[in-house]
C-alpha cells in the first residue's frame, strides 16, 4: 500500500500547483468595495436590525457563570431589564471616573 504524502508535502505541492492536479476548483475572489464605517452605521433601513438598535454598538465581556447568574438575579429583584441595569452600571462607572453619565 503506497504511503500518503505528509501534510507539509501536500501544502508544498498545493503552493506549487493546485492539490487537484493543477486544476483550481476555487472561484477567483473579487475584491469587495469597502464602505466607510459611518455610512454602514447610519443607513440600515432595509436590514433586519430593529430600530432600537440602529446606530448602537454592543459592549461585551466574558465572566464566570456565577457573575452572570448574580447579574440576572439583581435584574429580577429590581424588576429591570439587563439593558437598563447595564446602563445604570455604566453611568456609575462614568461618574466614578469624572465623566458625564451618558448611557
């Protein structure tokens, strides 16, 4: 039984000519027109983004599951949404750093 080529040999051969005997099975990539970020954020009237999220950006962090559970429990206890609780927390953070509460 013939031995299979090593991965490094296959990659070397793929770089010299396509791994499929010199025939390319990929379509040529066409460069896309790049739009400025400002135009992407402002004009999304036909997208599936809800109006309440248009022009907004997400702030994300990764925490232990117990942090998430406690955060959700506070939101339940205070009868507030996670969004409202995060806005409150961000405003407190901004104030502690001498910034205007804008969240």
